[in-house]
């Protein structure tokens, strides 16, 4: 995947994760909250990967 693709996927996963956490807080659902936190962390990792690719080139 390229730099831009990683960043887009990262932003999407972060937003969905935060949304799940919001619903979890409103419904008092601990399982959904954990799932949201996991997805948000995945998104942050994808964004970081995109940033690294941007600095080192897409060839890595």
C-alpha cells in the first residue's frame, strides 16, 4: 500500500473506533468500547506507517 492509502485507512479506522467508543459509552457496552479502542489504535498505526512510507518512499 502507498502512503496516501495507509493514511486514509488509518483515518477511517480511527474515526470508526471513536464512534464505537461513543456508542459504547451511551449504551454502557464494555465489549464495544474495547473493540473501538482496538480499532482506533489500528488506525493510528496505519497512519504512522503511511508517514514512514512518505519519509522513506513507498518502496519499503
